[in-house]
C-alpha cells in the first residue's frame, strides 16, 4: 500500500510485534527477504505528456513520491522493533542490509519518523488535556502546560545511525549523513539536536575511534552545518569544549610526566648511591679476605716451624737414647 497504509493498521501491527516475539521475528525475516527487491521503477510520463490533478499538483511528482515511499510499512515496523530490546540488534542488521541493497529510500524514513513523532506529540497533548499530567505539573497552577519532548523513537534511531556508521558498506555509511539530516528535521527540539551534535563531535575528536570513523563524523558535521541554520555555533562551542578538555588532560599528563621524571631521577640517584655503597663494601670485604689469607699463611708457617723444631728435638732424644743403650 506504500504511503497510503492506514495508521490504524500500523498501530495494530506495532502492538502485535510488541506482544508476540514470534510474529516480530517472522516479520523480520519477511522484510529481509523483500529487501532483495529495490524501489520499483514506475513508468513516468515524459515532459510532453505532463498533466496536473485537480489540486494543480503534477502527477509526475506524485508518482516519484509514491515510488520513494512504497516501503513505509516495512520501515515503520523496523523502527518499532528497534524499541524492543530483544529485537533491536536483528532490526539494525536488517535495516543495514536493506539500505545496502537500496530497498529503503530517504522519503520512506522521513515519512515514518515524522508520522510517529507527530502521533506521539498528539497523544501527549491529549493526555495533558485529559488531566493525566503529573502531580508536580498540576501544582504549578498558572504556568502553561508544555508538551513532553521525550520520544522513545529518538534514542533507538540515534543508536541505529551510530551502528550504521560502523558498517563497512560505503552505501550504508553515506546514508548515515542522510539519516542525521532526517533526524534534524523531525526531532527539532534543542535537547535532541544537542545530543546528536555532541555525539558527532565526540566521534570526530576522539582518538579512540579509527580515522575512518572520525572522518565520517567530521563529514556529517560539515554537512549539517552547511544545511541546517544555527548549527555552526553549538558545534564550535562543543569543539571548544573538546579542545579545552583535551588541553586539561594534556596538562594532567604533563604533570604526571614531570612527576615520573623526578621520581625516576631520584630512584636513579638512590640506586647509584646503593651501587657505590656496595662497591665500598666489596672492597672492604676483599681487604678483609686478603688479611685473613695472610694471617692464615703466617699461621701455617708458624705451625710448620713448630713442627720442625719438635721433630728435631725428638730426633736428638732418640740419638741420646741410642747412645746410652750402646754404652
């Protein structure tokens, strides 16, 4: 049915997917298989046969729009599955394969996100009008009731963009810029845009990511600054914050480096003193060893002399005894 699919039909499918995981997985498989087909080629009339409808809108433009939005229901179901933690990873993978094959167009994504965001704003407004606001809001009194800016789709769509940025497929990575531009148009709140820009700035300035990822983040920032008015100033402010943080980290690292150098110099000095003490102790021990060897040598000489004298005395006594015996 393309873009003419009824919102009520989509609501029924969403509730079914959220309540039954088997249905969700079956739809994932079907969408993944249908992604083998690209956007249909509609036979468009030539400029000579161009005509207009009752509202004065060129039929050619309508056919182009219909061709670009024929997968609206599939995109809507996948976005709904992104909000379900158990199906999020598989939905991201199917989304990536569909974009790589050219199954999803920019207009389909824009239409889905705009519809879902508008429906959520309408539901929030009705809740406030029906008196379902929080106790804190009811105690405000004279203050105007503001529509909530929280949107469950935004964090998962942002997570999808971050996941697609890591894809090795060039077509998918190029689509990331388009997806950020779509999110900027749909989620125009300041909090939404600040979160998107801050993530891109961190991606572009962080040394944790690969050069390719950082370059992609910089390209997206450049694209958004050129296309979206009022984006340059917050991006520059975030860049300045990143530079200041990097300088602060650099100062801390430099201080640690100086401290380590001082500690190493002190340790080297202490080690040299220990080596000098060991050398002195070694010389002292060597000297004592030499003196002990000399004393031992003198002791051996004295003992030998004493032994020789006693042997001579014994020999003299034996000679005397032998003389007396002969006499």
